[in-house]
């Protein structure tokens, strides 16, 4: 089903029935509804993408699902929904190097194995 068809025949009537937007004006064509930029169909798309990224879904996968031409588009809109970005890498390095409490000598210390 085309997005515009779904928006016109399913989404906008549901918004009107819920009282979010006014009912279609008498005599209006089937596709003529009040604009609903804050409550429009596109908001569902943004909500879906942000929920998926907050759930740690791969940005590559989300970009593909949304049909974005590149990862840069997805990251440009949604990077702020990736609160844990970078934590996996830091945790991996902490595991390799040991936690700060385990490190008695710095890298340049005479007691360091590299010293």
C-alpha cells in the first residue's frame, strides 16, 4: 500500500476519530485533511527509528529499513538516539588493559612492562 493511501484512508481518519485533528470538512475530497505535522504519519517513522536505535539495533540495519541512501543520512537525524555509542569499545579496551584499579604502574613508569 502506498504511504499516501494509508495516510489518507487509515491514519488521518484515526487521528480525527481520536480528536487529534479535526474531522474532514464537509464536501472535502477524500484526500483533503487538516495538516498534522506534529501528529502526521512521518512522526511514526521517526519514532520507529529512534526506538530501534535506543534498543541498540545496528545503524546499518535501521538505515536499510528506512531506505536511506547512506548511513550519513541516518546518523545525521538519529545519532542522538544512540546513548551508548562508544561504550562497547571502551569496555573492550578496559577488559584488555584491566580496570584502572588494576593498573599499578603507568605505561611510561619504570615498573611498566613497556618501561
